[in-house]
C-alpha cells in the first residue's frame, strides 16, 4: 500500500487502494511511506501516525510501515528482505489443466513485412494453474465475439498451437504459474493486435470454463464513494442502492464490460445481462 510522504493521508486514491485490499482479503500487506526525501523528519513522523489511524481496524492494521525513497533507493533493501523472509511463496498447481488469463495481446509484425516473414499473434498473461508447453494445442475463449441476426451475442473460440513461449528475453520450452509469459501462436495477428484478446482465457481445448451471458451476483456496497475528496456536501458522496435497469461496470479476471440489471432481490442481483463481452465462470 503506497502512501506519498509529502501529502496528507489518506488521499482519495489511497482510500481506493485500501478498499481493494479489503475486497481481495489480502493477508500479507506492506505499507510504503514514499518520498521521505521531500519532507523533514518531524513531518514524516507525524504522517506515520496518520497512516496508523487510517488503517486502524482494517486488514492492514498491523502491517509494517516502511519509510522509503524510490528515487534515491532508501530502504529498498528492507523491502526486498521483508518480501523474501516474511511473505510465503504461493502454492503453485502444476498438475491441473492450464488456465491463463490474457492481460495483453499484440501483433509483433512490423509494417511492410512480407507474407513469408509474417508471424502469428502473441498473447501475454499469467498462468493461474497448470503447465504450457511448446507445440501443444491451445484454445482461447470466448474468442471472436459477435452478434447473430437476432442481436444475441455469440462467440467462436479460437484454436491454435503454441509456437513459442517467452519470459522477458528468455525462450522457454514450458511455462509454469508465477510471473508473466508471452505465448506465440499461429493465430491471425489481426485478432490479437491492439489488446483485442484482453479478458479471454487461454488453455487446452475443451478444458476451459463455460461461457455465460447472464449471471447472478451477491454484492455489498461501500459506505461512501471512493476516489473523491470529502469536501463540501458529504451526503453527495454516499453510495446509493442499486436499481433495476441500472448500468454497471463489471470486472471479471482481466475483463471489464458493462451490464444491465434486469432483476433484483434483497442484496442479490439476478439475471445480470452483459451487453459487452461474454464472460466466464470458474475462476
């Protein structure tokens, strides 16, 4: 949780970040009090107390607060030591069928490339589980999304083979969970260019989650609107209840798309209809 040492705490963005930490139920939290080179020691100590009051009663209540300077490199070694000694290594699943969330996709061909030199599209992301190997068949879901004659959404999953695997500048023969990887394919690069595959899943054919266009959602609302300063009329920052036919932005995995509420019951949104991309379940 990053806090600017030369500004009052909390800033609107810091409140958003702490809310995200609470929603994700993160357990291993480190608070960084950055830009300490811009303030006097007394100011840094005063803000230290502000931070402790800000996180009191939250999942970050007992988290260590480390003063740092990212520009000058102060206490970066302390951060590295904490991450290596206090944060346990996540358990990796190497035996399940692979599932990768695509967070980037692009066309690596340069303008003017000849047909003989063209290469397939590339998808980047992190493996949630399983192992990918060069030469294996792959599937991307939902793939190409469109609408039929009645305006109903339909999708065509993409099938291909893994041509190459990369981690930064390293060529891989197989990839495992942990870190970011790039998967080279023989897919038409016009499908992957400009991040068009963001939000899709990549894995073995027939082993990815089903595709849905309607979902039921259980939810809870934050008490106040985040991302805005609490100046003026505080009542304007209160979060109102959800209503039928209201349009919401929904994030699932790396996908973000709008949807319309078509029915509600107590604190459960029923038959939430997506008018953007088609979504998955089973994350």
